[in-house]
C-alpha cells in the first residue's frame, strides 16, 4: 500500500490516474524522488497509466473531438460562408491541446522508469511514445463519422482556392469574384475578407495534425482526391482549343500552385525545405512524381478523346499533337490511343451515311496527323487499316481518288500531287540526313516488322498519295480509272484547252511512271491531231463538199489507246449519215490505209427549234437531236416503232424521251404513244425558251460514254474462260484455289486475284454455264 503522501505526489505527476488531463507543474527532482519511492510498484503503475490513457482517449478525448462534427449534418457548400472551415480548425486545436497533456505525462513517465526493470512484454515495445501514437490513432479513427471526409474536403478545398488566388503566380491569381467588391478566394465582401485568417488557420491546423501524426491518416486521401479533381478541371479548360500547346502551362501550374501548396502543408507553412529534412523532400518528390504522371495521363486521354476533331483541324491542331507526343513518351497509352481512334473513325466515317469523298478527306487528314504523331508509321498503319478496308469495299473509291487528284480547286490530294516535283529531291535529302543526323536516330518499335510495309522499313518516304493508292495495293487500277476520267473530260469539253490535263499527266508520270500513262499521253495527242485533221478535211483541198446541211467537227481517237466505249448503237437519220460517210472518205484519202468508225451516241449537237414563231438554240446529245429530227418529220410515234427506226431498245429510248417531255416538246397521250406538241401553251413555250443550253440533260443522258474500270477489268478476265472450259473438260471438277493456280501457271499474261476469278466463276454459274456444288466447279451435264 502506498501512503497518502506518495499517492498525492503520484496524482500530481500523473493526473490521468484520476481521469484528469490538466497537468500541474512538476520539477525533475519531484519525479526522481517519486521514482525512488515507487521502485517496486513502478511496473504496476506503468501498466495503470497506459490503461488510463486508453480509457481517457476512448471516453473523453475522442468523443469530444467527434462531437464537433455531429452537431448537425454537413450542409452543401454555399458561397460566402467558411464556418465549417473554422469548425474543423477549432476541433483540431482542442484535440492538439489534449494531445499535449498526454504527451507531457508520457515524458514524465519516461523519466520515472529510467533504470527500472519492466516486464518482458512491456520491454519489447519500441517506446512509450510509439505505443501512445498507436493507441491515439486507433482510438480516434475507430469512431470516424461517415460524412467526415466531406468536411475535410471542404476545409482543404477552401484553403487551396485561397492559396491559388493569393500566393501563386498563375492565371488563377487573376480571377475575381461575382462582383468587383467580392473576394474571389474566400467569397466574402472585400471589407470582410478572411483570406489572411484562413491561411493562418490552415497552416496551424496542418502543423498540429502533423505533430499528432494524423496528417496523412485524416487528410491524405482527401488531398489526393482534391488535387486530382483540380487537375481534371484545369485540363478541362483546354478542351476544343487545339491551336495552342497547353502542356507547359499545365506543368508550370502543377509546380507553382499544387506542389507549393503541398509543401506548405507538410513543411509547417514554409515553402523552403531545410537541407537536412529528407523525409519532407521525399514526400514532396513522391507527390510530384505521382501527380505528374496523373497530369500526363489525363491530359493525353483528353486529347485522345477529341482526336477526331484534331484530325479534321490539322495542321491547325499540330500543337495538340506535339503535346500528345510528349505525354506518350512518359505514359504508355498507345493501346488506348489505337482502340479509341479506331472506334472514333469507324463511328464517324465508316457507315453508309458518309459520302466516299468525305471518307477520303478524313482518311487523308488522319494520315497527316498520325504521321506527325508517329514518324515510324506503326500507329498510322494500325489505326487506318479499317478505313482502308472500308474504302476498298466501296465501288466509287477509285473514281473519287482520281477525281480528287485531278479536279480543279483546292483539295488535299491535288495539293499532294502538286508536290510530286519535289519528291526525288526530298528523298536525296532524307538519305543525307540519315548519315549526318545519326545522334537523333531511334530504332523502330518492336512490332514494326508485323505492321509496316517493306518500303516503310527500308526508310523510304510514304507520302499521302502512295498510301491512298495502297488501298488497293495496285497502281494499275488507278491508272485505268484516270484514263477513263480523262476520256470523259476530253469528250465533254471538246473546246477546252488541254494544258491543265497535260500538267496533271506530267505530275502523275512522276508517281506512276511513263509506261503506265503512255495511253493517256496518246489521248491528249489525239486532241491536237484531231484539230489539225479537221482543219485539213474541211478545207477546199480535201474534196469534202463545201455545201453541206450542217457544220461538223470530229474528235478522232486511237481506239487501241482509249478506254472501251459502251457498246450502245443508234442509227442516224440518212441526211446526217451521208455527211458522216463523206467525212470518212475524205479522211481515208488523207490518211491512206486508215479509216473511221463512228460512235453516234457520243458528242454534242447544236440545234435550232422553232415553236410558235420563236427560235430557240439548244446544245443536246446526238440521241436527243435524232429524236427531235424524227418528230419533226413525223409528229406521232409509237415507242417500239421509233426504237426500230433508231435501232435502240425501247427501255433505253424511253429514258431518252424524258428530256423532251420535260422540255414540253412531246407528250405521251397513252401508253407508249408519243406526239409532238405543235401548239404549246405560253408557259411551255416560255419554259423551252428559257431552258439553259448545255446543262439541261437528265442524269441518264449525262452517263459516261466509257465503260467503267471494273467493267473493263471483267472483260479482260473473260479471256480465261476458254482455259477454264478446257480444264474442267479434262479434269471434270476443280476447286477455286486449284483453278487459280493452274491459270497463273498457264495463262499468266494478265495478273488477277483469286477474288476476281471467283466473281467470274459465279457469274458463269448464274448464266448456267457452270455448276457449283460441294466446293468445286464443273461443267453442266448435257
């Protein structure tokens, strides 16, 4: 038993034993004297003190702290009030005061137990202070309210805004409140501004939390969430602004605002870390690394999500691509980039609602953008492969590409074609740079062999036109389509100057070679030769009659060099046919062994129509002119008889008659019976008189005179039919791949794919010339 004097001294030194926290002043001598008096009982008293500490923490200190936050639910944040901020600060200050009382008694206990042997389980503890810290944190966090994080978030959110607007040298410091008399940081009127007191309270609160070892436990998660949200908001301000680089500004904001604010939190309000304070330096360094990666990742994701708009705006959006390139060097997001951009291109471009020219425009823009992002070409080849496959499935892709290359006006493909003159010079420069700029050389990605073509791996430049042509993997198809398009232009613009076409041809020669475009060169030469031949035949020396019912000018083409004309026929009126025959004789006399074969459906005819005393001049097709002549000779025609007279199928003739019906010249009185409107109403006469001359043709009349490239290709492949018949006669039945192999071996004069051969065989099946069963083809049995 302890006497009363010893008990009084013990309670004075350790008021916890009486469930009190207030500590009275005690000298070291009193503690030493008490240590001597309690030498035997000290282990028991030691355990009793820790028992009382745990009890007081659970029943007094912790409930008193959480009572500050259980007074009422945390309301939603409203501007102009900071009472929750100061409530949190007051609660932490009171907790810190009580923490100091525990701390002081533990220091006295440490002095009291010096030289005293304690039980084994007690002696194994690292220290009394570490045991207390464990008990303090466990007791406090075990009773954490559900909505406490919301209050902590509001506390640090207000503090961050105050710091950003008052201390940081950034754009945020320029913000103002709702009115000119309101502080933008604390939200109060300028005369009642609390920024200084908020900053002071924030600094002291963090210092107290750090001293109690609670800063990371209470504020760590909230700080991370708050800063990440601020980074996301800052990145959100850069959206849809692709013309300016934002990465440097974001990095500067992170270092001058966020990291300085964190330094103040962990460094007791000071921005300068003491040289020997390694722990804080490591903590801030870890924050900087983690937040920098978060910034790069989310900024890169924001750019990737807007990548379609960046593609369309390129090169105006080049700054965004440069930022993304820097982010990709730090964060591996290429898989996400490929998946996202592929999906975006498919949803925006690859569906029937988008015209082929628009898809080509997007494809060319994607090539430019991705080539700037990744010069190796791996991303370009991987992302644009679905676009190439989709364009390959569209029947008008080749025509749109060729039109884009040669059309007048500003288009991406025509601009690229104009650069052809500098391609070879650039290739030579690139070869020299590879030798001189070796320090900046980087190896290709590991998957380059599987993705890149052989030319790309060899380092040859892959320009836009080459990639567009590579959609089909063959230049021949594009050259044939260009030949068709050139023929249509030359036939529709007989009086035009071919200088532009000659320039386009010379540029295309640099891309495809002179051999493949030799036919086009001959076609342009035919234009100038035709003018010279016409001048000779129409002169007096040729023997061509000077008195003729109409003027004539012929375009004389070399049939073996021009595309195949459509196999349509029409008989001309006798008077016109007679003039054509006379022209042919004059040509034969001039050219010796050569003659002319007329294509009566091609060309232009200028006619004069007289209706109700009004003469109207119109430019129409030969078929339209022939119809008008027949109706001038006979005012009523049945469709079948007129078709026989013109040697034209009734279905085709009916389409030709639509033109004159729309002009009010003829009308259909009953089915398949057409008569001439010899007396028209004033409205019909005015309609005919005001009709534009060259542009009145219907779509059917404006069809191309040439067979399409696919039709010509199919006709070329028909040469294999005799080989196929012979094979199946001898071998009875063969699968598709076997037929293809044998044709490649014995009939190699025309290059073709297995898919093209399949189309031919399926057509023969539909024509009942072949039978397909069990995966093999065979001739039908007689």
